């Protein structure tokens, strides 16, 4: 079993009182799980997805601003799907009223302008 870096420190100091460790902040754990890689077991698998170049560029920029690579974001998505045993977000088809409002907005029908956020909020409260 290979243990390195923070895993080693965690194993070394887990359960010790904070004053007995050289660490400034101690993570108290009740369970430590270490997965041992078996011989011949790949650490990663390659997956690919076809997306539009525009979507790829926009999401790369988004993930970079969040401090993530596309691969890390994709792994987050897959882990959440696995954890929840389904998509990690709701997938819904808009109802007729919502579809009508979307179409009206696209066509500029019944649009209102507001000078500031307060005016908008006042209008919503009416």
C-alpha cells in the first residue's frame, strides 16, 4: 500500500490530541479508508465527448475561472451522478406557460424596462 503526502500525515496524526501534533490544524477522523491499487488496474480511463467548439470554449473559460480543468469538472459530474444514482440536477421540459413566455421574450412582446433593481423588485411585488 502506497501512502504519500497528506495521507501519511493523516495516518500518522489521526486521533492524536491537537497539542501532541506538529500540525497547526488537525482533521479529526473516525474512519480512514485507503484504496489499494491492484496490479494491472488502471488509475484512470479515457472518455471522450463530442461538443460544439463554442460550448467547449465557453465551458473551458468557466471552469478555468473556478480553478478547474474540464477533466476535473467532468469527474465532479460523474462522481455526483454516481453518488446520487442519477443526474445531479433536475431535467425538466418547460410547460406551455413557460414556453409562451420564452417565445414572447424572444419576440420582444410585453417587455418592461426598469431604471434600477429597486424598480424591478417593486414591480414584482405588485
